C-alpha cells in the first residue's frame, strides 16, 4: 500500500491542537518528496511537522523547519525527534518506516507571550507562514493580498 495513503487513513483522525487551542487538529500532507505532513487546527496553527521514509535526511528536514520559522528561533538537536513506525503499528506496511518530527510548542524558543511568532498553514494555498500566536488570519500574506 502507498505510504501516503496509509498515513492519511491511519493518522487522519482529528486530534487536539497542541499549544494553541483545544480545537480539533487535522493531519495534512505537505509534500510527497520527501513525504512530509503536519498537524494543524482550524485556525491553521501547526502543532507538529513530520517527515516519513525508509531513511530520513535529518539535515534537510532541520533546514526546512529553520527556513519555515525564520529568525523566530533556532532548531536545536533535541527539537527534532526520530521514531520508527513498525509493521505492528500499521499491518499494511511492507517495512518499517522512520519518522522525524518537530513539535512547535516543545522547542526551546517557546515562550508564553501571546504575540510571539508562530507557524501557521495557509487555508488557501497550503504554504507555511508566520504570524503572532494570537493572530486571526488563516491566509498567508500572498493569499491575503489576492483577496
């Protein structure tokens, strides 16, 4: 079975938004190569970003996160965790799958300031963008400009 479909079927159930609100959080695929996904709430707050594969290019993943959060913080070694999804987790897997994940509210640079910069997912184009944690926009700057 295709890994993307398997993940969407098994991880697509709503969870709770971590660190932003208590609303449901959805699983959404961000890219196919590498297979990258995130959990985000209805407001677009990104709780977690994950990358999946037989092998994980950690420097590339960390670079992706660092580019997404810009000057709002530094990615530390312990901010990105690696785990394995075993066949008993998902019986349809033909082999074990590695997953690396970054959780926004676990990072060292987190603070309780409601105006701190946070990562959101645009509700229109699906790009990642920064705005204050208390921000109300569900669209990135480009999509807001088009509206």
